[in-house]
C-alpha cells in the first residue's frame, strides 16, 4: 500500500440535521437496504446480525489451524499492523493465512523478536497459520518527510541495511512461510534511483544475502511487489530486470505484485507482465489487491438521495464527507450497510474479490494473495476528498462502524462474506 497520496486539506464538514442515533429507531420502518454476498435487493430488510460465523470447512482445534500449502491462497493482509492480529477475527473470516510488512529501520529499535508486531506474527505461526512477512526498506516517502538515496554497494549505509536484514532473518527464517524482499520498492525509492539500475543493484544484494542465510530453511523467498505497472509508462528496464532477476535466481520462488486498480482488466496487466518473465515453475504473490483506485474516483460524487433522506443528511453531500463523518462518529452496522448498498459505483464491483481471486487462481501460478482485514488509523485520519479510501476496502471496519456482537468489530457486508466463501474454492 502506498501511504503518500492523501494529504490535501479537508473541506469544511457538513453538519447533519440531527444525529444518526436519533433516526436509528425509525430505520426499520424506512426499510434500510442490506448488502449480502449474493446480489443486492434494494427492498431487503437490514441484517442486524454480523455475518461472522466461521465456515464449516475450517480446520481448527483449540485455537490452532492447519494452513494449506501456499497454492491459490487468499490471506488476511495486515500491512504494517501485525500488532492488530486478532485470532477471533481471523476465525470469523475463516482465514488460515496472514500477511503484513515490517519496516526494516525498526530492527534498530531493540530485539526484533520482542517487538509487539513480530511477537504477534510468530504467535500466529505457532498456532499453525500460514505467514507472509514482507520486508520494507523505506528510503522515500515524500519530499518533505523522507528522501534518501539508496545505499551504494560497500557503503556504511549498505552495511546498515544488511545488518537490519540479518536481524530479521535470524528471527523469521524457518518460522514464517514466505519472506518478501522489499515491500513496494518503486514507491519507497527516490525517482532518480528507481529510474536507474541502482534500485536493482541494491535489492539484488539484499536478495543474495537472504539466499545465503536461508540455507536449508523451509521459508520461501520472493522479490517484492511491482506497483502501477498497469500503466505502460511504469514498465521500465528496471521492472523488467526485477522480474528477470527472480527468474534467473533458482532460490527465488517468484515475485509479488500489488494491483490496486480501477478494473480487473488492469489487474490482468500485472499478472501477464509478471508471468511472461518468470520461469514456468515459479509463482506470483498478490499480497495486496483492491479496487481502491476506482473508489477514489467517486469520493466527490453526491450520496444517494434516498440514503440522504433516510438519515437526514443534506442532499448533495459528497461521499468523502460521509466517510469523514463516519470516522468521527461511527455508523451503526445498519447505516453502514445502507450507505454501501446505495453507492452504485461500489455495487457495480461488489463481486470483485470473488472474481479477482478466481482470475488469479485460473493462472495456476498463484501462491498467496492478500486482502485487507481491518481498517487502520492512517487510512481513517484526516479524511478528505483526496484521501485514498482504504476505509472502504477491508473486511472489518472498527473505525467507521460500531462494534458488533461477541466483541467483533463492525464489518463490510460485501467483502467479508466473499472473503470467507473464497476460502472454499
């Protein structure tokens, strides 16, 4: 996930005529629409019970799972928030695999194994979950916060990067199933470096170091994720060399891709580009994927008039403002369902998760794909018309929806049932 595209100032808030809680008592009479896993019926009564019962096919005993091999897997993606791992949520989603990334500079902040996120990851591995650990070497975020050149071979900065890598490998090798060298290197590197062979030289050195340390470990190694290559302008000599290096290195299992896109057709461009360059015996990861770029195009659309009327919101209020309101005073589950059910642009892609994971699996080359399991503070804070709407993209919605029954967060009634169903292909 690229965290940078979020920072324009927010417009003034639109006050509701009275609070949502005041209208919830009349919600049943108004016929709030609910969103389920199989179609949208605008006349359906709202579902007030969260759809969080684990699927009957899950292999679980006394808190343990038996994760299947890394073939055609749909995992729960935590991004940087391993500390948010919650086994009750994973069980409710029927997830047996999880993925997240670790910021490598954190390796210099005390023992890696003692850090809360890594402890949670290793605890998940001990319970039998399949695990993917992505290593994020962050040298560029934006021009005002971080803008460092990649370390040159033999430099003190390179020695620092290799030392950080070694610290993590000592903790993770043999315990996690997959390690990915680099998170989103073509976002996390300065423009000058990503347009030169320096990006390849740096990450190839990291990969070779990991290969040397891996020895007979069961942990598989992948190269980190290609981003934005659905735009032909981002298919460069550097991205070509990236995949071909993986193909030419027997110890690497493949390459990761992050197709955050506006359509499945654009996601296919990622897959085609990667598989055309990998060896036939290699696989790809898609540890992040979504339609979030499509959702972002609709943030300034007016909300549905019927939704506005039912919840006493001024007509013409833009989508982004309602999302901002939800981050400041969480919706009830019924109101969230109604909001999603009346967003025609969202409903048009309501089977995206099902169709996209099927398309990945149809290649015969998918190892693990990852879909966001929970909202994070970064995605919800300072919501504005230019914010990337990650809050629409996760299975659970603790920052925009009131808690459900049994201690579980509010949920996204589109993605959670689809995610659960996709565990049983």
